[in-house]
C-alpha cells in the first residue's frame, strides 16, 4: 500500500501558533518559574520551540510513556518507559504533549505527577482531536484542534516515521 503525507498545518502556521502559546504562558506565569515536562518522543520538537518562546525562567525534564505500539489505536494502557530525572516538589509543572486523542495518557499523567508534590500541574498540547475523547481531561494550552485523522510530523510519527517533517501532515494510504 502506497503512503503519502498531505500538509494539514504548514511550518509557518505551527511556528506562529507556538510563538503565541509561549507569550501566553509567559504572561500566565509572570514572576514564577516553569518546569516543562516533555513527553517523549512526540513532544520533543514542540517543547524545544515552545521553551524558546517563554520569557520566564524555564527548566526541563523528559519522560516517556507508552499507550501506542506501531498501531494507530490507543491500547488504553499508560506505561512509564523513562521516568523524570528530578523531583517535582513545589514546581509549577506544564506537561507538554504532542497530541490529545482519547485523553487517557494526559489524564493518567496529570494524576500521577500531582501526587509527586508539584505546586500545580497544567497541560499543554500542540494538537487536540476532540472527536476522539474518551476520558474527560482539561487541557490548559492547545495549539490546534484538528479533525479525526491520523497526523504526523513536528515530532509525531507513524510507525517511527515522519517525526522530522517541519509541518503537520495527514497520512493517506492509496
Ligand atoms: P491518548 O492517550 O489516546 O490521548 O493518546 C495520545 C497519544 O497517542 C499521543 O501522545 C500520540 O503518541 C498518540 N497519537 C494519537 N493520535 C495520533 C496521531 O494522529 N498521530 C500520531 N500519534 C498519535
Ligand atoms: Mg505521544
């Protein structure tokens, strides 16, 4: 089966939206420090761009969780692969995710990280597919709401491919 990728959001659109998210976070956290928790691997490109646009002091940590294999459906299981390096005690945490689909990953993570003594845990996602929501989760910062299609690029993969595309695209099989 032949695969191709159609552009959904251009590099310019994505970068401009991230710049505005960075401004908003900088205003909301004025006088505080933010601790960004990047969910590997998908959110890595987004987090780097976002961190560059935040003007309050930023620290970073990385975590990997899995709810997907090489399939395009959620298994509903959230398993920690790589855990955080540093404690979260009293920190203003923002979990940075690539996409919210069923909502299982973020709602499970928020609960888990709140229990580690963070001052607060907010959620930030580049993309949201609201039509697919199974678990009700309040996302504080959203880049784009998109239709229910499988997307790749800007960190998102299909079977580990396409993460390096500088735009968001939809995978088409013909
Ligand atoms: P949730 O737990 O169902 O919200 O799953 C979120 C995770 O599923 C994301 O972090 C992605 O890794 C993966 N995912 C969901 N939709 C897509 C997509 O369209 N493209 C690539 N990965 C996706
Ligand atoms: Mg992910």
